């Protein structure tokens, strides 16, 4: 399904809320899509406001949520950090992160001695779709590749 509007916190002339997109997708499908939808987002930093405006029940409609999050080099800004923390807590209430990949096109920053990429591709899988175990896996993994091929990929060590 393609809707030619920007996804945002609220529906207006040029934007549509995630709740409205979800309702349209469910209405167009006869089968039970409400709990099996996939959300893919890359909305250039507007994800924080969009997710902040979502309720948890709406997010539970999505089995998989995947996209790119922006602005992480600003995590030392207290207000930005609190916004990110609130959104991530909401997303992780019913979902867990099975994969993350730093985008090597964006800026890099050092925050309290830790290298922080500005852009991260992240996937969330709803917890009721499988067991999760702690891992020592390094990212990028064998299936990842650099977004910008002529630059080295960014290694994330957790």
C-alpha cells in the first residue's frame, strides 16, 4: 500500500498519522492484519515525534518495525535524550531489537568516550513471535554491508 503523504504525529493536508495509515491498511485487508503488519520508516528525524505521538496499542499492531533513526549524535542534549528514551521505552515494551546496523553515511560523534553514529538502522520484532536471548554478536554481521561502499562499515560493540 502506498499513500503519497508524509507520516507524522497528526494528519493534516500533507501528512498522515501512523494510526490512520494502520486503520487504512487493516480496512483494505480481509484477513487479520491488525497483529501482523510490518512498519518500515525512514522519515529523516521525524520518527521521534511520530512515535512519541503513538500509543502502545497501535504499536502492537505491527509484528515488525524497521527503519532508520536519526540524530543520535545529540544524545547528550538532555531534552533530546529524554525524548529518545521515552520513544525507545515505548517501542521496547512489546518489541525487542534483534538487529542494528550503523549507517556509515551519517556523521559520527564521540559522547563520553563512546563513538556514536548519527544514523542507525534498527529492527524491532514483537516479543510474542519468538524467544530472545542475550548475544555477544558483533554488528555489522555477515549479512550487513556498508551504506556507502567506499567507506568502512561502523563496528558496534555493546
